[in-house]
C-alpha cells in the first residue's frame, strides 16, 4: 500500500473501462444516504444490483419500491461479486464481523465509502478478497441529482488489499458507474481519505465553524445586542461567504468583499487563529492519526440526542426563529 498522495492522479470517464463491473452481481448493503443513490446510479449505468438489509429494516420498502431485490445481509453478500458496505460508520465493525466478512466470496471485492473503519477499526480482513474505497465527495442526494442531469460528483478511490490484481480497475469502473468519472476520480489511500475527511469535519466544517459562530453570537448577545441580529451577523451570513469561497476560492472571496471586511478580517482573523489554536489543531490531527478519535467514537455508544443534550442550543435557536418571524412579517 502506497502512502504517496502528494502527486494527485485523476481518472476521467475517457480513461476508465466499465468492463470490470459489467455482468457482475453488486450487493449494496444499506439503503440510506449513500446506499440509495449509489444503487440507483449503478442500476441506471446497466449494472446488476441487489440490496442487503437487516431483518427489521426501515428502508426495505424504499428499496423495493425503487425496483431492487432485497435480501438479508449475509445472504446478499454470499451471492455477490462486489459488496459495498454503506451502513453508518459506527455500525460497520459489527455488521462486518457478524454478517459481511464470513460470507464474502473468494476473489470478490469489498468496497467502502469512507476509509476510517478499515484504517482504524481493526477489521479482521482476510486475504481472499480485495478491499477498496470509492468515496463520493458529497451527499447521496447530490450524487443522484447530478448523475440524472448528466454531471457528477468527484470521488476518491483507494485500494487497501489487492488479491486479484484487479482492484484498481474495479474501483475506477465502479466510480464511473456512479457518474463520478464525469468530473474525476482521484487516487488516494485509505489513510489519507480517513484522516483528511475526519480532520476537515472536526477542525472546520462541523466543529470549528459552528463553535466559532456560536461563541461570536454569545459575545454580541452578552454585550446587550439583539439576538436576532447577532444571529444574522454570526451565523446566517456564513452562507454568503461560503458561496464566494466555493465559487472563487479564498483569494477570490477576499477580492469580492468590502475593504472594511477585508481589513478587519485579515488583521483580526490572524489574532483569533493564533499559535494556541494551531497547537490545538495539531492535537486533533494527532488524535485522528493515532486512532484515539476512532476508538473513542466507536466506544462512546452515545445516541444523537445524548450528544446534543449538553449543548446550549436554545438561545441561538430562539434567535433564528425570531429573525425568521421578523422577515416573514415584512413580506
Ligand atoms: N452521508 C454522506 O454524505 C456520505 C458521503 C460520503 C461517504 N459516506 C460514507 O457512506 C457510508 C454510509 O453512510 P450513510 O450516510 O449513507 O449511512 P446511513 O444513511 O446512516 O445508512 C442507513 C442505512 O444503513 C442501515 N443500517 C443502519 N444501522 C445498521 C445496522 N446496525 N445494521 C445493519 N444496517 C444498518 C439502515 O438500514 P435500516 O433500514 O435497517 O435502518 C439504512 O439502510 C459511511 O461509511 C459514510 O462515511 C457518507
């Protein structure tokens, strides 16, 4: 397994052959966010797809009404040439150990859409099947929507174990069938995908940005400013900046904001994100790379409700409702 991800290699539809997946039975395990979108795209690309779900599944009716044959998980895996494990990350170790691993056929391919369970989960992988990653870079809803309008999402592809010698060809062909070759399939490793995905979520997208927005909101409210307006300044307007970042990049965003915003942002941003924050970011990265985060996450057993119970959401939520009622009253 190579860890060299410095040279980015991208494959597009024109360089990818679909043959390694054509005529082979593909089992999609799980029919949620990724499972449904992937199964439908694969089917529309002409592939033979079956769905594996647990006995008391809540998504069985959706899969059946979309026209898929649905079976139990182990039963589905035992008949498939390619198996994609698309259950939530916290469920992967148990589902793999109990139902998927023992049922996998010799020389089949086992696919993941995120590298963490393999990289950090200590799965007992046997050397009789390939282990691959095809990770679309966005939610299932978008994967499906873009496929239908002739475009696609990027995907990352990696190979952990190549028993058949065909693992890379299958990974790229599978990504092409998802529609990801239209934009580009990026070669990476399980380690890089897992670490960078978790770090981005924790440091920026789902950890850093919400925590900073909430702390800034509280600072204004505690200084006596109206919560509804503090909500607009510190939370709601994130979208305008995010849109500029998405469209034009960091420097393009800076070119398009006012001189006041640029001056304040550049001189104060670097004061906020100082050496102490950089040290904390390095700590987060170390915990992810060392597997401590993954062990803590899979052992925590906490429900979503338990995770949220100590967060002070009420004040900011009230401010959002108040802001929306002010706006709708004016319409
Ligand atoms: N969500 C994203 O935007 C995204 C993007 C890229 C990659 N990924 C990766 O894709 C994978 C799947 O994520 P997801 O968001 O699609 O998951 P998800 O929507 O939460 O998955 C739900 C599906 O998993 C089944 N399931 C849940 N717990 C199970 C268990 N204990 N045993 C068996 N089946 C179980 C559910 O079946 P029931 O009907 O039985 O409840 C349902 O069909 C993950 O590795 C994730 O990191 C996700």
